[in-house]
């Protein structure tokens, strides 16, 4: 009974995610779904990314949180459109779903947006089960979380396209073995491309920005007007 | 429909949690439910705790993970009984529930155990909704996660009795404002008692051990044989 309901929920989600997908494609938007544990640094990565790219691209963010609009406020300071979803009103849901994203996109001028970041709820488990209509899934892992996380939370790493290892400025101060972390990620998903960075010091940030720009260009630039 | 099912699930969980509770009380066991984000350091805190207390108390651990038995293996090295629950076989559940704990306790000699630690799945949202039959809920937060987590994930902090702020050895290297963190925790739950520690350097570990021993003694020592 319980599992049947869950199956129905996931099917309904997939249907709406496909509608989102069509709408994003029609409007030629690159859509990225960022997932991580709480406090891995998604918002600071987005702040740095917006600073660097907002003159070249029309950026927007859909910001997911259980409670507060703190992160949306941080991002909105950078003068780009931000729509906040707080899941407290959805029973404290531990992930965004396609319908929440659909509702949020109604508040954006999609014909203007070129890159849409969806910052998912801080959670390494639930968001992995719900497609939103995104082009790529990005998993952000803080170095401080330890090298075993890809093995212990395999689904999120298995379905992701890019692994951002954040807070590498803390490498001298923590026991995490970066090589073992990368090996563990490869074991779970041999296609998962890793980028090491520190949003705080901006070390490695360029690699992420290059990935992003290339991803956009390969999709849209060739045929753009 | 969906919410009705959830209500039934939570009610069924509560019934089994009460059975667990009676069984723990009958056997005079202090039961602690440890919750946190992935990588906050629950397992290392338990390793240190076991080292320090295993000569004075009969300790056991129920270890919850989505996948792998890594943590249970780390703990079992300290020569205490450890039962691993991996929720991959429960559809990758993002929390332990009372029935999983009940099944796990069947593998322990409850008449021998004095303190039972339940290490929940690394997740700051879902575990907060499922009582297990524990005496106290402990929320572990790594300093690296930032000072805003109590505001952003309020339920887990609201229902907890003790806040362990771990990795304080990293204080000089991160931007987290510890005072603001403590204020945010107080705003959500004025009864939440905070202890700062580093499982790595053992700074502050004594305060946690004292809390634990006092908690046990106030419950059982007065009438013990």
C-alpha cells in the first residue's frame, strides 16, 4: 500500500518533470539541479557564480529550503531573479518536486532566462529520487563530510553528472583523504566528473565556471541568433 | 490521500516506539537517538565515547545507514555489540523507524545493555519525524555547516534535548559564527542544551561524557542493585 502510493507519487512527478523539460527546452534554458547535505556550500557557490557570470548570461535561481528565506535573500542581493520555495508548507518535505518547480517557474520570465539554477533542499537522500526537468544534476560535497559519503549515499552520486568538492581550503585541517573520496565516487559512478574548489577562497572556481559555460554553449550557442 | 497514508505511517510508528520504550524501561537501558547531517561526526563521537566509557558501562549501538556497513565496522572494533540497519533494503529510507529499531534490538541481549546509542541516518529532516522509543534525542551539528542550520532545519532542533556542536577545532578556519549559531538554536528551542566539542582533538569531550553519565545515573543509579 505504502509502496504503491510512492510509485504513484514518483510517476506523477515524472509527468510534470517532462512538462518542465519541454518548457525549458522551448525557452532554451540550461537548468541545473544542485543537491548536497546541509551546509555543503551550495549557496556560496551560487553567489560566486552569479558574480562572475551575470554580465554574460541571464541567470535565475529557484531556491529550496525547509524553512526561512535566508538563502534567497543572499542570492537576490546579486540583482537576479530568485524564487523561494519553503517546504514547511508541504509538510516539511525533504526534497523539491517537479510541481513545486513548475509553480516557481510561473514567477519567472522564462523567455529571458538562459541559465536556471535550482538549489535543492539540503539532503543527500530524498532529492535524488525526484526529477525536476533539469538538464544536469550536480552533487556538491564538502570536504569536511569525509571520503566515505559516495559509498554511504550512493543514489545521489549515481544519478549526478558533476561532483563539486567544496571547501578544499580546509584540506590541511581535516582528515579527509581526497584521493579515496575520488575513488569512492568513481566506484559508484564512473561517469561522474569531479571538480575541486573552494567557494570561500575561489580556488578552482574557474574550472566550474568553464564547465558551466561550455555546457551552455554546447547546447545553445551554435544555433543562437 | 498521500497525507492520510503518512498519518497512518506515523501512528503505526508511534505504537511500535511505545513498545520499544516499555522494553527499554523494563531492561533499565538509557537510549539515545543521535541525528545529524551526513558527515557531522556522529560515528567518531561514538568511537571516542565507547573508548572512554566501555569499562564503566555496558554499551551497544544500533547503526543506521542507507548503504555500507562501514560505520558499524568502525564501532565493532571497540569490542561492543553493534547492529547495523541499512535502509537500502527499505527503498533507501531517509530515517530509521521504530520497527527497524525493534528488529535490531532482537539481536541484542537487552538485559545486559545499559546505554544504547542509536546512530540515525545522516539527514537533518526525516529522522526528526520518527520516534524510536528513545529517552533523549541528540542533534549533532558540525561547525562547518554554518550558523544558520537551526533556523533552516527547525524541527530536528526543536525536538532535541541536547545539541553537540562538533569539529570546534576548525573554528579558526571557517566563517561560522558560534555565538550566532547558539542564538539561532535557542530561538528554535530554548530548552536545547549545547555542548561544544571536537571528537578529533577531544576538546570538550568530557562535558559530553559527564552529561551522559549524569543522565544515566539520574535515571537508574539511585535504585540500582
